[in-house]
C-alpha cells in the first residue's frame, strides 16, 4: 500500500493535453468554422440512356425474361386503368342524369308555385274584400292549364287527311 501512497500525485498524461481546437480561418472575424466544400458535380451528364446519370456507370442490362415480365405488368396496369376510367365515366354520367332530373323536378315545382301565386293574386285583386280560398285558387289554376293545353293543340299543324284506300286482300285466288 505504501507504493500507492507515494504515487498520490500520479496523473494521467492524457488529462494534461488540451482538447483539439477547431480550425478557424484567420480571415474570419466572427470566429466561425469553415464549411467543407461540396464535391464537384459532373458538368455534362451523358446522353446515353444506358449510362446512369447519378453514378455515371453503365446500367445493368435486363434479361429477356425480365423484359417480358415488365411488358406484361405494364399491359395489365394499362388495362386496369382503362377499366377504372370507364367505371368513373359511367358514374359521372349517372350523376349528371340524376342532377338533370332533379333540376327539371325543381323547375316544375317552381312553375307550379308561381302559377298558384299568380292565380291567388288575380283572385285577390278581383275580390279585394274577401279571403281567397284554396279551392278557388285550385280552380283558377286548373282553368289556366286547360286553356294552355287547348292553345297548344291548336298550334300543332294537323296532317292532311289521306283518302281511305281499300284494304288489300291477304290472299288472291286465281
């Protein structure tokens, strides 16, 4: 134990050394570290499609079996894309038809409401003191519709009447 007591002042040599200081350029007043320079990039990438643009080395050639599998996969992908495109177009056409039906139905409701309102206004202007009943409004709307249908029938051109031809006999006996 005596030997340990004698060496109490023993120190590791690595503790005496200072840690390495970062390299600071003398030109910089800020005391910042120098940035490492980026590696030079190739100036003109090769135009050959068989040479990789990233590495500059020739690409690996695919075997015929690999090329066939690649072509088959692309063909199935294209066919599936076509099918989904047709389905999407079909759904879009159905939505458009449904939208058109809803627009027509709404237009009919609006026209009906307007006809009822105009009939109610006409009846209320005629009978200024009396309350207008719904039955009277319905009758007024019905008469307007009937007049419109009669007018539409008169506007349609009628086909000229052809003289009646005698029916041809089905069988001719000689």
